[in-house]
């Protein structure tokens, strides 16, 4: 069921890794948008005493960290393709 979604995603990631200064700027902008999500969810987790809210914050943080890891991979591909 997820396969039809994966193909367009992989195609989009490949386009981002292609030779373009604009794509490099886009990757940088996306990274900047993720930073406050990671930082503020970490801060909220440290202060949180509610177990249900803590689980929700952990999901937010986990998703943001996964997105950050994807951006790191795309940046690596971008750097490899654009020495």
C-alpha cells in the first residue's frame, strides 16, 4: 500500500540532490525549519510531567529527527553530485 507513495518521494529526493544552487538553499531552509521543532520539543520533554503529553512530544521529536536525517542524506547526495 505504501509503494505508490514511495516512488514519488524517491523521485522528489533525487530532484533535490541534483545540481542546483536553489536546491542547496532549499535544503538549508528546510533544516532551519526543523531546528526549532527539535529544540523546543527537547525542552518541553525535559519540563513535562504528564506521561501522555510526554509520549506525544517524543513522537514529534522522533519525526523531526528522522526528517533531519533525511536532509543529511540528501545533502550528502547533493555534495556527491555537485563537487
